[in-house]
C-alpha cells in the first residue's frame, strides 16, 4: 500500500502554493513563468494520484494534455519575454506597465 | 510503513525542498537547475504512482524541452543586476497572507473528506501499451487538437522571433 490520497493532494497543494508565491511575488518575467510551470506540475501530480486512487486511467490522459499545453505556453511565453526584453532592455514586469505610442507588434 | 510509503515521502520532500529553493534564487540559472531536480523527483513520483510513460514523458518534455528552452532564453538575455530587486515589503506581506489562507483552506478540505480520503492507494501500473491504446481510442480528438495547438504555438513563436529580429536589425542600421 502507498500513502492515502489525501497525502498526495497535500503534496500537490503545497507545490501549488510554492508555484503561486513564485509567480506572484517575484519581479522577474522568467521567474513568473517558472512559477506557472511549478503550478502545472502540481496539478499533474494531483491527477496522477487521482488515477491511482480510483483505478482509472483517465487521470493520466489529462496529464498528457497538461504536458502539451505547458510546452505550447512556455514557448509562446518565452518568445513574448524575448520581445519584451528587446523593448525595455530588462526583465522587470514593472517596466511594461505603461501603454505608450510606439509601433504595434 | 511500507517501502512505497517511504519512497513517496522521500520524493515529496525532495520535490518541495528543491522547488522552494528554486523560487528563492537570485540567479536564474540556479533556479532553473533546482527546478530540473524537482521535475526529476516528480517524474520518479509518477513512476511510483503507476504511470511509467508519464514519468518518461515528463523527463523528455518537461525537463528536456521546456527547461532547456528556459535555460536558452536565460543565458541569451543579459539582465542588469539592478532590475532583479526583491519585491517590496507590502507585496511580500500580501503574498504570504494569501498563501497562508490558501494553505489553510486546502488542509481543511483535504482532511475533512472523512475516512474515504484516508484509504491507502493500492499500487497499480498503467503499461504504456494499454495507456497508448486508451488514449488514441478514446481521446483521439484531444490529441489532434493538442497537435494543432503546438502547430499554432510554433507559428506564433516563429512570427514573434522573425519580427523581433527584423526590428533589432533595423534598429542597428538606423544607429549606423
């Protein structure tokens, strides 16, 4: 026997909180994206645990889609970060606060 | 406590500690490497929870593609040291408070489910062949949509990179 499912959920929730604190409390665009990745991983852990808890393979199929979505999101997010860096010469999200009258994308 | 439970708690500790260290690093490369360690432990956790294909996919996709992409971009963008200041005191207080409230809510929910949530998980393994068959028989539409999504992401990234490169090349020519 492995652990009760509530322990898996607790691990997933703690990991989610760590990711959330990183995404909300860091003033760096790349750290925000890393926090997002940690949160997605926490969700994946919860789903795999759920698949084992109810002995259905459905939970693992959700994790496949989470992986694909995370990959797409990270690639576009990093492309946007590179764009923002080329505009403001820094990775500070506070530099991106103002709408200015420069040329559009 | 069986060996599986011991392994689970060990992996959980590794995941949480390495992620907590990763989000507090000032150096971005260090943060990415600690996150790689966390994802490796998470892949082992998937293997323990009966998903060997997902464990391998996590290492190949999450660590091998996503984190490597992060490292490319981190090393490509030279960041001025002044712009990596920590957050202000007020914001730190807010995030800590919200995190604590969320944590309390989660602990309450997890342990309020009663005895049904406390039954130990029975070990089982989803063989990759069976998993693949189920995925492509029942969820083939989702797979097609996911591949379409990846195609859209690819086109978007190509467009963003092309325009940015053209813009910086034009900027360099203007300076000359």
